C-alpha cells in the first residue's frame, strides 16, 4: 500500500514538473519568436486542432508524459548494482525512446531525416552537458564529505 502511494505521488510530481517545464519552454519559444498570441508549440501544431484550447490540452498531456519519462527514467541511477556507465547508457536509451515520439507529437520537429538528425544531435548534446554538470556536482560533494571525514 505504501509503494502504491509513492508511485501515485511520483506520478503527480513528475507530470506536474513536466507540465511546468513544457509551459516555460513554450513561453520562451513564443517570446523569442515575438508572437502576438500564445502557441503551446509551433503554430502549425495548433492548426491541427479545432480550437486553441484543444491544442493546449493536448500539449499539457504531452508535457506531463514527458515529465513521467524523465522522472521515472531517473530511477535508473538508484540501481546500486550497476556501473555509472551502464546507468548512463540505459537512462539515455529510456529518455531518448520515451521523449522522441512525444517531442514529435508535440510538434517540436517535423518527421523528416534532417530534422530527426538535428533533434537527435541536440538531444545528445543536452544529455551529455547535463551529465557532465551533474557528475561535477557529485564529485564536488564527495570531496567535501571526504574532507569532513579527514578533519574528524
């Protein structure tokens, strides 16, 4: 029963975070394109729906699903028996396979080989950058803990 409550809690948290990040990205996109109206994604995405409210509703659902992919995918790093390399590769695969169709459905790129390759390249670049930043933070934390232990 306790684990079901945790799963439900994580589901709400991850979907809310995904929705928040999606909204922030969409606002950034709109401001950077100097839009006079708000579009939850590329305007061509919005035109696929009967009205803007439907486009926004679908966007929120997709953003929530993205949050679930990244939230639950992060649990890979809690598996103590795996090496960091294995955790990194498995999490990358989970994120890429889970996120790519959602990004396509959200209208973030059109389905052709050039856009797909650009998306893949950007995904790899962002993943590696975040991985290096996080690794540096962990190494720094370990050094601080070791220094505190040495002082005792």
